[in-house]
């Protein structure tokens, strides 16, 4: 179909797919039930006056446009936007789906407060009216998200794109934030739930943590202040410009990889008696949002990052005047290639006759290598050789850098122990026995890394030890640094036991190495709590594994059964079927377990919260038709109702299509047209019930603003046309006048917007005709008026009229007894010799007939223009 601006409504039936192929569809969408699909093609525009309680699918193709009023949609509604869509307001009354594709733009100008459903943004999502996400709502942002006001999160919020919030962010106890890329807020961030980050959280206000907050090594959080009454764990970096207080716990996972904190001064925290462990206070340089190297960002255009790591090995001892060789390993741990890699070795001042491999430029006190681009995962080995002095201690340090952003500069800036070798110039000692490496067991959960340290020891505590991989893991990725720090990330979907072997070597010449040791990695299942809703007496199937990391299987045995219903687990589908007890309303709980496929005793448990709601139907918002005239307000009360008998309230109205103003008092809306406007105007209202949950509907009010047409009069001599500007005393934006009842003794023509009356030849007397004016928007808003024209005879110039007898009149037209001739009088009746009384009666009759014709003409004009 092709769009029409006529205002005709569009109905899409269940099972139908209607394509708006072009043009603009301005009429309302009165029906889009479940199973119905309305598609907006490229170049087409859907701009309906209303969309009634839709439960079907609205698809906007790339290049298509949907400009929607404020709507409340029913359960099952799907918005699949690949073009440009704007909603004055969008309320999901039940579980629905909003998908905004990559390259698409979706804007909700009013408050966005979905009650249930899933929102996935891969394009640009703008919420200038703010957002409150209720607990059954999942928001996933892989593109760009902007929101104003306070953003309140009561369910899962997963950000793998760029989220820019103007105002505060509040994550309540039932909510969670999983930040994988960049989130900025001009205000503060209050976390009462279980949240985590592998990217950047940049705040203009303070960070208040009353829940659980965890960062991985690549993450950073910047804020003005810190108030920690919950738990902060993991790794990463924190920058606070103001006061800090820890009453809960601020505990890093590892003393070897601490949490780095930058605060004013050197004391952290400033106040509080909470736990603080594995924290390193230092100055930090955290990249801003525009260039933050977030390795987990979904946006392929995210800034690249490369973790360039450098380490050095060399002998612990060298003889006087002996040659000493230092070996440097440069590794790019990714995730992207590192460009412009430069390695600088700071030479001991007493080392002479220095040579370098790999094109190193020897310019004491440094050796420099320009390696160019280093691929992710690649390692380059370099050597420096020199002659030792006769005595003393040689301290040799290496550092590296790249033009690509580095998420962790602490492993290449020359500050780590693995980047420095100390060599004592002394006669060679006896060879020390090889070091030993320890078998270890480390545990994690599915999808989460292990960051730990392998251990070894030497009989000589003065020897430096270096660790290396012998065999890698089979079900994950391993990075082992020479200092013993390692990171292991299980592959997606893996739950079970993995392992790798390593050895440790000392820095004797030649080096002595241990036998291989084994690190056993146990990856346990992870189960995440779920929350869902259902209606009274209605079973619901819960995909409990959907938000759990892949790899685990659902156990047939439920740990805790619900108190107010029945539940059964289906391992084949990973779902739990919950059936509420007859008539039960309220909240019920059950606990399931997800287990390792190869070890049914290795399980994780999670709680499922089910809210059983009444079978609440949305209120009924019928259309309302009002009629008024130019510049005249009109009031009306929509006949709203609720099928469940709930109390209903009209909560708001929305701007009108033509610019009128609307006020709401109780349940009555009062419409005031724009000055001088005539035509049809439209506006919507929202009515909400007081059920559980609160449901709302939108209704349409149509107002006809009639123009005002005022009767006109004119006088013209016999045989002479006269122009009557009928619009001069009419009001309203109207089309040119249309003659609906023609004159009996002449003709009328429309000339330049005015009516020109031409009397019939020889006619002298009073004539009338009726015209109609209608609104310029071609709506049925019309009005009629009568034009009275007096055609005077050529000798009607004044003087006495003919009397009843023969005397000369006195000049006032009344005449008197006389001779039968008279000077022309000043009356308006024609001088025919007839008696004036019958002529006066005839004039009054014609005036009455004109009024009847005018009323009849007005009714006929209204019938011609159907509403």
C-alpha cells in the first residue's frame, strides 16, 4: 500500500503482513494484534495519530521512518527498527521485544518505563526523557545509548557499547550492570546490586557501592568520591579526586596483581574501618572515554588496544672482565596488534663494548630497538652483550612502549621486577642445584578468568627465577609472564577440568631449570538468579540457563521447590516449568542447579523469583469527538473504563497535531484551538488502571473547529454587478467560498476570492443567496451565511413615493392624498404605482424564505462532507 494523509485508519489483521511501500501514512493504526506485521519500506513514513494497544510486529526497514505518538503496547509486541523511529512515549505493558539494528536510530522523547521485556540496541538509542527499567526488563546496549535524568535499573543492564548518561545511574538490589565497554555519567553511580566491569566507568559525581562491584584487569573507574559499604573485588584501576570511605570491603584478588588506586595524597581510604587488601596507591593515567581501549567492546570501531609486555633475563654473576649477555622478551598479549613498538634497554654505566641483536641502536646509556608493528600473541627475543668491569654490581632495566593504547602499562614501564636484572661482578661461584616448581590447583567459574601466580624456589635465594610454559591448556587461553604471574581464560562454553605445565629456571650461567610442574584449573558452573512474571493460574516456562555462562547442564533435581505452586526441570531444554497454585497471587521462589557435564556433583545453584500477577487487562480508551468554532474552547470527558473493574485515571494528554492547547482537570480535557484556526485537530490521552501491574492505554480525541461565517449585505443599481468580500467578516483558515443556494434574480461568480453578484436584466428589488466556507485542511468543518443584495431602480434617487391618492408626497416615501403623481421619494420599494403595504408584506416574506433557505443550505452542506 501507499501512505495517505487523508486520516483514514489502518487495520492489520492477525496473520496479515502489510507493507507501507511509499508515501506518508498519517491515519491511525487501529489494529495490530498478535500475529500481525506492519512493515515500513525504505522511503516510506509511518506517522499515525495513534496506535491502539498493539501486540503484533512493527518493522522499519533501512531508510524507512516511523514517527509515532505516545503508545502503550501489549504483551508480545515487537519493534524491529532498522531505519529511523521516534516515539513520543513507549510503554511495554507486558513482555515485549524492542530491537534497534546497527545503523538504526530509535528515540523515545518521553519517559521510557517498560514493565517487562527485552531491549537490544545495536544502533543509536536516545532516551531524552529518562529511563526506569523494571525488574523483568533486560537492556543490552551494543551501540550508542544516551539518556537524561536519573537512569534507574531494576533488571539486567549489559553495556558492550557506549552509554552516555546525563544525570545519575542507580542500580537497585534486583538490578545489575555488566559493563564491557564505556559508560559515562555526569552524575554519580549508586550500586546496590551485583555489578561488574571490564571497561571504563567515568563519573562526574561519586561512586556509592552498597552491593557487590567487581573489575577485571582492563577495567577502570573514575569518580569524585568513594563511599563503599558493600564489597569491591577483582583488579583494575580506580581514580578518585575527592574523599574516600570504606566501611565494607575493598579487596583485590591477588597481592601480585593488586587493585591500583589514585587518590589525593598517599592514604587510602581517607576514612572508614572496612577491609582493604591487595591495593597499590599510585599515580594513574587513565585514558578518556573517546580513546579507552576496552577489549570487550561490541562496537567494531572501538579504539584498538594492545598489552605490550617486556621481561629480561641475565646472569646473577659474571667474572671480572667477562662478557655478560642479557635476553629480552617482548610479547604483545593483545587483543589487537601493537603499532610503533619501541624497546629501550637502560645500560649499566660500567658495561663496555656493548653489542645488540636485531638492529638495536647502541647509544650509551641506552640501546633502542624500533620493532614497528607486533601482532597479537607474537613474541620477539632480543639480546644485549657487554664486557663487565673488574668489580661492582651491574643493574640492567628494560622498558617498552607502543603508539597503540595499552590497557596495562605496569608490565612494560621498567617498574616490574621481571624487567630488571642485577648481576654481581665476582669470581664464579659453585653451581647451585636447579630450582623446584610447585604443582598447583586453581579454581574459577565458567566465563571468568583465573589470575594467579605459579611458584618455585631455589636453594640460593639470591638467584633470580624465571617461569615459562612447557605445555599449554587444552580448553582455554594462557598467558604466563616470566615473573610467574599468569592469566587463564576458559573457552566459551567450557565447564570442567583443564591444566598446563610450566618450569622455572634460575639465572646461573648456564641456567639451571626445574622439572615440569602442573597447574590444574577447575572451571565450575555458574548459575545466575532469574526473575520472571506470570498471570494467575497460568503456567510459565523459564529458560533458567539463558543468562548463565554456557557449558553447564540443568539438573533434573530442584534444590528448593516453590511454596505456592509446582515446578519441574527439563534438562533437554534447560528450562523449568512453573505452575502457580490455584488462585495464588504473590511472589514464589524455587532453586535450581546447573552442573558440569562430566561431574554431576560439581554444581552451582541459583534462585528463580516468580511474580504471579492478576490477569489484568489494560483499560479501554475510546475515541472522543468534540466540535467547536474558531477561537472557542471546548471540553469533553472520554468514556474510559476497565474490563477488570479497576479504578482508572486519565493521567496525561499529549501535544495536538495542529498546535492547539489541552488542559486536564480530573477526567475532563479542555481543548483551545490556535488563534484563527479552523479544521480538524487531534490529540491523545493516556489512561491507567490501578491493577497489578499498572497498565495504561492511549485514546484519541478528534476536534472539529468550525469556521465562523457572518451574513453580508450589499446594494447595487439595476443591471450593475456588485462584489461582496464575504471573507472580510468571517473567521478561520478556510477555502474559497462556495455558493450553495443561488440567487433567484441573478447570478454569482467567484473572482479572486470574493463573490460577484450580477442582477438579472430588468430586475429591481431584493435578492439573496447562501454561501459556505470550509476549513483549508479539507475536513468537514464548515459554516454558511446569507448575502442580501438590494438592486435599486435607475430613478430611486430619493423624494416622495407614490401615495394612495392623488396628492404630492411629503418627500418621505409615504405619500398622501393627492393628484396621482409625485416627486420621486426616498423609499426603497420600486415605483410601480402599486400600494406600498402589499409590497412591504412581500419583502418580509422574501426575508423569511431566505432564512429558511440558509438553514437548509447549511444542513445540505454538512451532509455533503462526510466525517
